[in-house]
C-alpha cells in the first residue's frame, strides 16, 4: 500500500458478554456481500456492519449520500458529530477527542477509513471479489478468504519482538494486512489500489507545558469511560500508572459514587510493598474508593493452562499469565458485577524514554544534559559510563535506515545481546533451539523493512522508537481485550488512547524526562491527587519469583507443547527447546523473553486451530437502527 506524507448496552452480571465487538465492511456499497453471522448494519443504508453491541454513532448529509461513522468509544458531542456531516473531515479526527475509536466516511463511489494513530483499534484489509474487505478483526477476515497463518510474521513475533518494524503491515494471516495507523485510507468501489495519506505525525509542540496537557488528556479519557459505565472497576496495583487511573476514575464519579479498586496479592501474604502503596491511596481518597484485596493461589501461577486462552487475532500478551488475569476478571464479574475494567497497562511504553534518547541529546548538542543522563543511566544499570557514551555517540551517526540494513546483515547471529544498550533495534540472544528456517525468515523480513520507506521520517530517534513500541503494545493489547471479553469484561487501557500518546510524544527535547527518571511527568501531572509517598515511588513489585515457580509447576505440560505447531512449521527444534525449558525451570540463568514468546505463540496456534473459525453468511440482515 502506498502512503504519502502529507458502549453501548452493558449486560447484567448474570449474563456475561461473550461476544467480541467487531466492525467491518466492503469498499463497494452497491454490491451484495456476506457478513459474519449475527452482524447487522450499523445504520440504515450503511455498508458497514457491527457484530456485538459496541458503541457506534453515525451522521449523514442532507442527501444521505455521505455518511460519517464513529466506531468505538469517543468523546465527540452530538453537536460536533452534526458538524461533520456537511464539511470536510479534519485531519486530526482520529485523535481529536478522548477515547479509542475509528472513523469511517462512506460515499457512493467508495469509502475512507481514518485509522487510530496508536493502533489501539487496529484495522485490517484484504482483497475480496474485485474489491476490498476491511474489519477490526484479522481472524474474521482470514476466515472470509480462507487465509493460513503467516509463518514469517510468526517468526518475527517469536524471535525478534523488540523490532516491530520487521512485521510491517503483515498480520498473522497470509493475505490480511494491517492498515497504517494515523492515516486516511481511501478504498474505491471499483477495487483500485487503496490511497493512503499519513495524517498523524508527532512533531514537537512547544506551546505550553507537557505536564498539564498530560493531566488533561488522561483525565478526559478516564472520565469518558466512567461516564459510559459508572459501575466500572479499576486495577490498583500500587504502581504509579494504575494508581493514577484509579484515582482519576474515582474523582470522575458523582459524589455518591464509589469506585471498586482491586489489588491482587499472593495468598496468605499481605505484607508486600505494592499492597502498602495501594492501601495508602485508597485511604487518602476520602470514601471515593472501595478497596478489594484478591488473593492469588497456586492455580493462578504463570504458565498455568496457557492453551485455555480463546482464539484471538494474535498471541495475547497475557497468555502466560492468563490464569491470573482470567481469575481476576471472573471474580470482578461475579463478585462485583463489573462490566468494564480499567488498567494502567501501556503506561511504561508511553512514559519511559528509550536509551536512544541519549543519542538525540548529543545530536541536538545538549552536551551537559547528555553527560548527566549517561552517568545517571550507568548508575541505574550498574555499568561503566564509557560504554554507554560510546554507544550513544555511535548511534548519532546511524540513521534508522542504516540501522535496519545492519540488522538485516546480523539478524539471527548467536551471542548478541543488546539489553540496555543504545540501539535503534535492540536484539536479544538468538536461541540455540531456533531452526535455520527461522533465521531465513527474519532475514527476509529485515530486507523487506529496509526496502520500505519510513512513513515518519525526520523525527528524533527516541520519538520514532516510541511510536513503533506504543503501536506494538496497543495493538497486542487488543488481543488481551479479546481474552477479557470471554470473561464478560470490557477491558480498557487509557494510557494507550491516541490523545494521550499524541500529548506525550509531542514533548520538545528539552522538556522530555531524563532516561533514568521514573515517570516524573506523570508524578507532576497527578500532583495533589496522589499521596506523596505514592507519587515519589520509583520502583514496582516484581513477579519474577512467580514466573519461575509457575515454570517448575507446569513443566510437563510445557514440554508437551514443544513438539507442536511451531515445530511443524520448521521454526523450532523441539528437543533443544525442551532442554532449554528444563534448564530455565532448574534456575539456570538464561534470557526468558524469547522462550516465553515461543510458548505464547504455540498456545495461540493451539487455540486458533482448536476454536471454530468465524462464520460468514449471505442472508439479509436488518439494520440495528
């Protein structure tokens, strides 16, 4: 694809929401097309359909030949919606309001999709019967065309998840691609090539301070969720991100309302630091929060029943911890009657600086600050200063394209470990259990990435890296939302809203937080709302011990997964992977990230091949309006 620069109803607790909300349509509004069984038009005469009861609003011009649809939760007022009907849509419509939504413009000769800049609501496309079919679910589109799993995309997710650029627009299904985020994509009725214009670009904005802008963006996006469902619940983990979301939600409720906030903890142990800070927060809110403690037992350990996950568009980030997540969500549903749940997920990606920030400081000749941050980063990492300084200096001389070309030459080489280094594309050690086929696929993906033009050229390196990372986190979080809906919970991550991301990434270099600082912008933005001890916190509790305990407890089941779909695709050696699992369970030091990615991918493949594919039908459907 060529790109140029320039809630609906909430169910009672006794009736879990078991159907994921999916939107889709076709580029030719005049030709009859199939639709997923149970899907209905979102509005009269609309070619866009909806499966489930998700929020969708529409407005048409006087002739009825042009229709604007906003799909998903959006803070636009009714008056603002009406203003869209008779005028050209503004370029910033995809991040103009709080919420997570997609805008569709329907006309007689085709349609245009305005995609979410954060990719929290990814849109997928495939060619179909001389035209184009689009959908918010890649797996649903794959069932329409009978698409198999894309092995190259799978290899990238397992062996090089730290370089999402290698995936490009590929999805986990051959022939189904992801539309570029933050863009206007025109799909003609005649099936001609889509025309794509990049609309969102996070250039620095020096007007005003980024701190009040962050507070405003986060406050409005949390308040939008509270207005949609005042009975929602929130994580209260004791960390800065979830605590901020919970406190903002509590303050958005009417005076008589109380927020259900939940802190999980090991069964029989209420002495942890996270629980201490969560209690401080709840106690300081003057009756706005009802604080619930949820103990987690041995059956909730990581790696437990990982193949019990439902089939999703891609491997869900919470696959390995699904027993804990689904246990929490089902408890929220049955004990508290929650329909909607807010988390602080995504805050780390949005608010932390990547190491490449050091190279930006040198490139912009901020010599003193660069030196201060190199020393601070070295102290934090317990490393010598000179290697970091040398890394940062070398990085200033390498463009993103040059770094990609280097990656294409070196990907799959054993022994390289860039953890904590100043790199465009940090690489973890290539595992001994990977087959040669995996390396060949990674090289091919890297070469394709080198050949593709950068859609956001000229940005500072740290900003460009964050764009890729946030979009990767936001898109994969959609798979976690699919997992959550199977438990009857509508899961939201306010930090991943496009308006929040846009606010943070436009921060000028002199106002960006230091590399070694712990989210100072958020602490300042929440001034007066958080207890001082919570605002000053610089660490978060670790679940590493739980991971090793879960690995040991579930080792027989995990070893059985080694000779499965990934092995059948020629990506892994099951014997070598089994040895690596045994070594990790025995406590032998080794990087776990790639091993965990392989297990999550295998669990996803099991679920995908086990669960029935979405069914499409050609029977007529009545509009929901």
